C-alpha cells in the first residue's frame, strides 16, 4: 500500500546519517530506499498526549522528514503520568511547543509543523490534506469523527487508537482500501455515555504500548511494507496481557466513504451500544460559587458525590455524602438515610458534571423533589472556590 510523496531526497549521503539509521538500513524491507522514503514523508499527529507522545518520539527517531503536531492544550501536572513527551518543567507550556522541542532533541533533522488549535469539522479537511498519513491521538469524539471524515474524503490513511483503563483498540481507517471509522461505529456516543481517561483513569504504560503501535503502522504505510491494520482491529487487554483481532468490512452505505470494498456491510461494532439516545430533559443547575454560599446557610442542601471511591480519594468537596451513580441507577440510593426525608433539597456532583447530570435526572424521575447539578463538578469547585485542593 503505497502512500509515498514523490522521489526521495538524498539525505543519507553522509556517514553520520547512515550511522544514525544503521539498524533500519540493515532491514531488507527498509534499506536506503526506504529510509529516503521516510525522509520524504509527511505525517500528522493529532494530539500530543498519551498516544501522541510515544508516537512522536518514534516517528522522529525513525527519520520521518516532516511531522505535524496539532493540539490546543497546555501541559498539566496530571499529564505527566503518561504523556512522556513532556516533563515537569513543561507544565503550563503549550503541548505543541513542548512536543516540538522534544522531537528536536530526539532528531534535529526532522522538520516540525505545529498547529496550536482544536481540530474541528471546519478545519480538518485543510489540515489533513497536506499529509501522507494521519495519526489520531485525540481524546474526544467530535474531533475523531471530523478527522475520519476529512481523511476519508481525501483518501488518506488514518491510524486510530483508543485507550481506557487497561483496554485499548488500534486500527487503520483507509477509505478505498477498507472501512473508515463511520463504517464500524456509525454514530458518535452522546456526551457522558463513554467515560474519558480523566474520569475512569488509564494505565500510563498502556499509552506507550499503543502509541508505539500507531507509530509502527504509520511507518509501514509510508514504506509500503507488511500488512497494515486495514480491515482489522487489534483489541488489547493489558490486565490479561491478551491480544485479539477483529475483522472489519466497509459499509457501502457509509455517509463518509460509501466504499463498496469488502463486498457488504461492515461489522458495525457498537452500532447498538453507541446509538444516539433520545435527548433528555434539562436539569436544574447551580454554580460552584452559588453552592459555596448555599453551604454556609443554616439549612444547606445535602451535597452528594456520585463518583466511585478511587476518584473521591483524590479530591472531594468538604461535607459531601458519597453515593455512587450506580446506586441511583438501581434505586438503592433512595433508601439511604443520608438523603434525608423526601423533598430534602439535594445538590449532586461528579468530576465535571456529566455523570451527576444523569443522577439528578434519576432523582427528578423518582419524584424526590428539588435536586440540582453542580455545573463543572468538583473541578469547578477547586477552580472557583478552593484552589488549594488537589485536581485530576
């Protein structure tokens, strides 16, 4: 599968360069010609985070000539557990700036193009069009689908991966050669349906494993060697240390690629689980500053933390009662004496307000009485009321 970008330049004429890439030159599948292809290649890495970090370092070390880095975030202390392209001195620095500096340290011969911006449906087409291969290390569904659509329209292979807790998936979406993301996952999950790593956690070393796999797939695509993960998905369980492979097919009715490759409708993984739900009714909300005032009154509302215990150990709002979201779903929460009597005002919170929104709806559906959701969750409380508390 050839994704090269024209005649390779003569970048390996000096002894230092040949020494640097000697282990590649020994591989018959790479050799001088392949190394020159790498030097001529343009690879875009979306997200300089857990997946992008190892991918960027290995792409640079491999001698990919031009690497694009797109990310609108800044380095935070919580990133350092897995985002190895950044260090403690980089906290507060833009991720693209920090990552570009790390790439330069690994290989000063690599040209780096940085995009300090959030990729959207409006910007994705123009951004990906200038590259041979795109690597997706983003952390939200709107961006993932926008990038998939842009790559499908341009016929550019997209090396995709997802990690959460101890689990991961890797695939290559390439319209015209196999399925795209929408062939397999037709609908974006609604906000809150799938927890993020910031909510559920992730094993840091797993990001290294999967990001390195993404780099390997990108290198294979540039070199035109081996069998890239087109039409296949690797599924990894780090706790069991197991690897499974799922065969995938393109969907001829896919709105993004409409490719007939594979002869029929694809596997459509998650087509039921990821179907868009019926829009729910809005809930009452309270801001962190408003809540801080309410909690100082003679009869404050009952404050309920719906997060699981590991999150509560990091940070919680003083005076909160711990009742997991699962207990509201099962109905068990309504027999808990901590809630008070029927009609006692409640304020519910989680990390950012997504899960507590569901809990607030369940309280309303149970006919309990007044209940409000803390907008922005405990992170808003730390940011606006008590900055001395930990965050995550």
